[in-house]
């Protein structure tokens, strides 16, 4: 039996990451350094995730959900898998699946950045 105090301690910097990958419907939709991802998310899904987080400054306020329903992985919509839930979707989003695009040391799978 080992108690909690016998485990080695670690600095918090040892337990954090420098880059993050956001996935939606089994695909990477955004990859960026963590500060940049939080400061300026490029993909509408990433923006929706961050907007839906509870915040102490907004205690008592309702959370902002991402509208719609996550699609079944066996029946994804044509085009971008997020387009039925995306507030910024346009025609190309409904017709073509975007590739992962390189943008300023980041990657984003969204026609808004093509």
C-alpha cells in the first residue's frame, strides 16, 4: 500500500502541454499553441467550446451551448462535418470537406481560412 505522499512531486509546468489539438467528429479541426488557441481560436467549433466554458465572472449566468446535435460518425453530413451546427457556414462548407490548412504556425480545417 502506497499512500499519496510517497508519490514523486512534479512542478505544474511538467504537467502542462504547449500545443493542443481540437477534434470534431473524428477529425482534427484545429491545432495550435495553447495560448494562441485560447486567445484567438480559428475554427468555429473551438470558439463554441471556449464560449461554453463556465467562468467565475459569469457566476449564475446560463452557459452558452453549441447549437444542434453531434452527427453520427456513420452518417456524417456532406462537406464539413460541423456545418449543420456552425453559425458561420456558407455554401462551400455544405458541399466540400475542407483540408487541414496551415495558418501562422497553426492548422485549421475550415473554409473560412482558405
